[in-house]
């Protein structure tokens, strides 16, 4: 998807601020071999480092939560009207936005255990054919069968990415699809590409 014009301008300003700081401080920060770790340590007493980290985080949030993703989710759900679909986001705010805007059931870390159980059972039985979920589904939750998963934001490791594939690719399934939506011309594209490469390597080694 593409950023909206206002989002693109803000993203460009924030990434420029981040890159400028990195260019000026890379040598000093990389001496210990852990650039990001050193930057975080330094941010405790260095306002410029703190502001650079803030800019990096805000730019990343713009990319991960791009407004156009909501419209893309609606389009994909219409395309898969007859399928059982899980929509994933690691960010509770985006889960809430999708759930509210598209009138879909959802579960997050805030969902009470009894309500979570009822929602998953309704999805399992077919009473719900669509479900929006946050990171709470990454581990330790028995997720009912589905044949489509849509990932709209997240910084998941390759392991979590494979887990998500496992949510939808179940025994006896003839076809399953994981559809990941990323924001063009942002760091999300390269992160998703690296994640896919790691997932493919692990899958081949299995």
C-alpha cells in the first residue's frame, strides 16, 4: 500500500532526522559492535540520541499503521468472503481500528479470558468467519482452522512468521494463503523481505 500524502511527508521528515543522526554518530556508536544497543544506552543522557530514537520509532509506526491498510483489508475480506480469515496486527490500536471500522470480532491482550474463549469458539464453529487478532495469538493459544491469514503490521521474527503460517496451514488443507501487506517506499519493505528469506530458509531446513 502507499502512504497518504500527509503520512509520506511526515515519514520523510522523520527518516531524514534519523539518518542525519546516524551519519554523524555511526563511528562512535558502533565501536562496541552493537549500534542500536549503544544508542539506547546513550539516549538516557543524550537528548539528541533520545530524539533520534523517537524519530525512528515514529517513522516505523507510520509505515506499520498506514491508513491505506484498512482499505486493503476491506478489499481482501470482500475477495475472500467465503473463506475463514484471520487478520493479524501486533499493534492493539490497529486491531481495534480494523475491528471497529469493519465490524469484526477481535481479541487482544486486553480481552478477558472468558470472552477470548467464546470468540475463538465462535470462529471455530463457523459462527464467525473473520477474526482480527493481536500478538496474543503468537503463542500459547489454540487457534481454530482458517485458510487465509492477512498480516497488516508487525516486526515479527522469522519464527513468529512461521507460526502464523502454521495457524492457517493445517493438516488436510488443500490450499492456504498468508497475505502480508506492507507500505511501499518504507523500511517495512526490506524488513518483510528479510523475514520472508529467513522463513524460507528455515522451512527448507525443516
